C-alpha cells in the first residue's frame, strides 16, 4: 500500500463482515455488471473509512444484502445509506429486525444495535423482506418499479 513512494492509509480491520460482490454476465449480446454490498460491518463508519481508503465508490452499489440482524453485520447501514444518497434496495430476512440482547452470566443484559425500519426508510433504503431463497440479479424493470413506488 505504497503510492508515490509514500505509505498510504491502511484500511481498518474490525470484527464483523462486509464485502462488495461484483457480478458480470452476458445479457443478450452485452456484458452486464451488478454490484451488491453484502453486510455493513460492526462500526458506524468503518465501511465509509475503508471505501475512501480503497477508492470504492459506494454509489455504484445497486442493492444491499444483509445476511442477518447481528450488530457486526448491520451497524454501518445508516452511514452507508448516507454516503450512497439515493434510493437503494435492501434485501433482508424479516427476523433481522428483531431486537437482540447480550445476556451476561450474572443475568445482566446489554442491548445490541438493531435495525430500525423507519430510520432505514428515512435514509433512502427500500426494504425488501425475504424469508426464502431468491436469485440475483433480478430483472432491471422489477428493480426500477420498486424504486419508483418508494418515492
């Protein structure tokens, strides 16, 4: 990670997960590319910092997929939506919205970060709750109609 004989900023490493999936495929006679963000990490701004360091434009992402509702996979969602600044579909299992608690052996409980539907909608997320297997990428007209109906 050296540029112009200088050490550049390094991405931060955290517990949790986030990855960009880029899929290229033939659609008729053209090559199509779709970019998905899979999970948003453990901290509010880790994904933003790392995307800046790595030169990743988060506005290129067309869909966010949340694997499940644990804090180390969802905590960066709102800041990511703030960076994207456009309506974007979020695919998530309905159970991801359940509130979660860490129960300490002495019986004390600590509330963990959880998804808030209203906050997601206000930040430009288009929530699509799916509790079964689906296939990506989907038909572009289906995606456009969902985005237009959320305006």
